């Protein structure tokens, strides 16, 4: 009995091992091929994948003039974030380029659109660009939020997956602040405000609105738009409307009838309507008609 028990145990073990090998083979057969994210990356010469958020240490890129490098964005790797320290009289510009599409090994092709975002030393939003290729963004010009000595650069994936190339430029600005942190500004229109408004989605406004800087741009999903729900007066020092963004206002007339009144068209299409006005004179008298069908033309 003891020997038979060993034989049964050995057979059971062999069957179990065989089933485990078959199951492993099935798993290997049906498992999809997944591209590793970050393992083989060297984003902007960092030696790996750049951080996806600012809860971890962000690499400070120190350079003079310009700096260039490459990287990758993928599904599950939607952001690559760096930071650049600036002097009070410096600004930062960035140019991001990428292939318009990526084809995977299984034959699937996806269209790519990547974006650039700037945030200042306190990680307050400064600007976003991403409707073109290459994408260009600068602290100079429309951006009025001060960088306060540091710009966080977020390279993000709106759609698609693939490689990117980034070039950073430092430049000297007049005054101080590097694009909005205290330099002198030109005199704006009367009534312009002191606060800023950034519109990245649909926003409804009416009445008199005053801002220092009004920026209507494009986010990850859609572009911003201001829709007037009534008479709208915007008093701003700087107005920026990015490609794809818009300000929309409709005029809804309350009366579509001229001062001359109206004449109902008869069933015979003969009526007494007035003549059309010229460029410099009034319209002539309307034609007349009779029941016999005699018609005179209007002036």
C-alpha cells in the first residue's frame, strides 16, 4: 500500500506539472505585446523617464544660450516635466517637434499631437500651446504671469504616442521679471483691469469685463471660446486668441421690417410694393395694379 501511494503521488505530481506547463504556454500565447514605458528611455539626456508630476524631484536644467534633447511619450507616460532656473532679466522660449503619426508593430497607426505648458516658481499656470507642429511657447509676449526665477516645462501627450525633440532658449528681456514679473508696461485702454483671465473651455460673458491679460487658448481636449450672452465690452491691456480659440457674439435684431411698412403679396404675385432705394436717394413709388391686370412698374 505504501508503494502504491508513492506511485499515485508521483503520477499526480507529474499531471500537475504538465497542467502548469500547458497553462503557462497558453498565457504566453494570449498575452499581448506591451511596450515598456520608461525602462529604456533617456528623456532629455536624463538617463530615464522624466517625471510625470511635480510630487517628485524635478531636474533643473542649467545651461546658457540654448539646450536641446529628445524624449518619448507613451500611453501611461502622458507627461515629461523639467524645470529651468532664470535670472530676473531672462525669459525662456521652447520649441517642441514630433512625428505626425506613429505606427506600432501590429500595424496600428495613431496620430500625434503633443503640447507645451509653462508654470512658474510656485507652479502657477503661465501658458499652454499645442495646436501646431512644431509647438512654440515663450514667457515673452502674451504671458504676463511672472516666472519668479523658475519655469516648469511640461511636455504632454494630447493624442498619440512617440518621440519628441525639444529645444530651450534663454533670452534677455528689458526691465525685470522675464516676461511679466515687474517690468514696465505700456499704457492700456481706459478701464483695463489688473487681474488675468485664462480661457481654455467655453465661457459665457456679458456686460463690461476688465482684465490686464486675457488669454484664450487651447487645452488638451478642446480650445477655449468666449460666447457673449448679451452686450459685451472687454477692456484689456493684452488680448491673445490662439489658433482654434474664439470670441463669439451674435446680433439678434428685434425688428426686420423697414420704416415704409409692408404690403401683402397677392395670389397673382402683383402688388403695390415700393421701389428699391439707391445709394444716394430714396426708393421710388410702388407700382399699381388693377383687377383687369393692368400693371405699372414701381420707381
